[in-house]
C-alpha cells in the first residue's frame, strides 16, 4: 500500500474487529500526519497483518519480535491511552 494514499490507509484501518477499529482509526486520524516516513511505513505494514496478529499486539499486549514493529505498536497504544485520559 502506498503511504501517500491516505484515503486507502484510512479504509484499511477499518477491520473485522471493532476493538481494533477503536484503536487504529483514532490513531490514524490524530497521529498519522505527524509520523515520520519510517513510522508511516511501519503503520502500513501493521495494517497489512491479520486481525488476530494485530489483536495480540495491540490488545493482548503480546510483544512483537521485531523492535521496529514494537515501536509503532507502543506509539499506537500510548496515543490512545493519552486520548482516553483527556476525556
């Protein structure tokens, strides 16, 4: 997926699991533009993973083996925690 095609990336944030939608869509809406090119590529890479794998990383707190993937997962989780604490 092309990281410059924001509408396609936004659509890819809609998953088969509502729990993932609630994490990915707000992150995309609030944080995507501020990501570095490397982070954008990592985010797109995440969106290409299966829902169960994403669920393990984002919800079940299982740590990805790849350190770069762990960084973007942490960023998504921290961003959502921060937004939730502001409500």
